[in-house]
C-alpha cells in the first residue's frame, strides 16, 4: 500500500472508516467555500464520494487522505489528468500542513509516477491556496472569469503549472 509520511502527517489511501472524519471536512462551509461542489448536506453524499476515492486508488494511489493524530483531516492529490487539488479541515488551517503534505506529494508524482507536469486551478479569492501553490513552486499560467457556479455563486479561476525543474527548494 502506498503511504507517504511527513513530520506530522500520514498521506494514505482512503478507507471506509474515514467516513465520519471526511464528512466533517466535506460538510464544512468554510472548507468548501472555494471547492467545485457545495458542502455535503448528508453523510450519504460523503459516503458516495469516499467510495469513489477508495475505488480510484487501485492500482495506483493518486488522491490521498491526509491523516494527523489518527484522524483524516483532509485530502490531496491528482485528479482529472494532472490537476492537483487539496482541502483541509478548517481547524487545521494556518499551520503549514498543506505545504508539508505537498513536500511529500510533489516528489511522488514526479519521481515515482513520472508526471511531466502538475496543474492547478484555484479561485483567486482563496489567498491561502494560491499562496500554498506559489510556495511549492507553481507558476501562474492564466486566469478566467466565471468558471464555476456553485449554489448560484460564480467563481473565477487562476491556473498554475509546475514542472519538475520548477519545484521549490
């Protein structure tokens, strides 16, 4: 089983027992403010999402559960080709945890899975995610208006790319 470790985190394949912890993440309006779907309003929605995460982890894990202290506190990885995405439970924000997770994930995607590049799409209003991407070495390559409509609210996008030789030191 693929498992990545950092000083404070374990990045691993999703498991059925992650349901309650992940529901706390996906049902939080703060966490989901800049996500491409609304907050999960019922546990069954999170279960369907978790089932897809588990199924997509075979034969190779590309989207990881972030575990801290024995609890799932978020997810991060590649979905839809080479696009990286991440989200973290709001009571774990501003501790450098997502940057720490990316220090394990980025080498894995480039050196183990041989991705030629990684891309990202963030809402420009999501200053924390934009800063995290830039700190990891991602370079902005474009922007667009009104790219996502979630619950009647339009969001814009800024696009980023990271190539293996651009990685942060």
